[in-house]
């Protein structure tokens, strides 16, 4: 039985979707196009929050964005799981500050 929670299973499912629709040969893996699609999905996530839609709607839009992110890793041929852990390691080293009443974790550059 496949572990559906594993990164590998998710990546395999997205790769199968790309293969089914021949994304590689029909423009579906073109990076500028993928950025436009991710921007669209982020707008839909924003609409869920600002319009007070239910959690199921928000989850579906987040899943759309996540699928696009996995597909972008496929299209650009990089290991997203390795990039994730490398970035988390960097983030864990960063400081946090309260800015305008909200927490911010960043590489602060004081001028």
C-alpha cells in the first residue's frame, strides 16, 4: 500500500498528471506560465480568506497551489523536498520581531 502522505507519492501523482496531459510538450511546464497559474491560485486563496469562505474551500485552493508548486519542481527539475529542508534550516536560524503588531521572521537588514 502506498503512503499517500509521503512526498514521493504526491510527486508521483503530479508527475502522472503532467504525463497524462503531456505538459512537457504542450507548454504546461513553461515556468512563466506556471508562475501565472500560481498567482491565480494565490488570488483564490486570498478570496477565500477575505470573503470568509469555509475551511474546505480554503483547503482546496491551498491544495491547488501545492500541486502547482510540486509541478514547478518537476518542470524545473529540482528536488523541492531538499529545497524545503534547506530553507527550513535557514529559517530556524533567523530572528523574529514584532512589526505593526505581528510577528515577522526575516533576515532583517538594519540601515
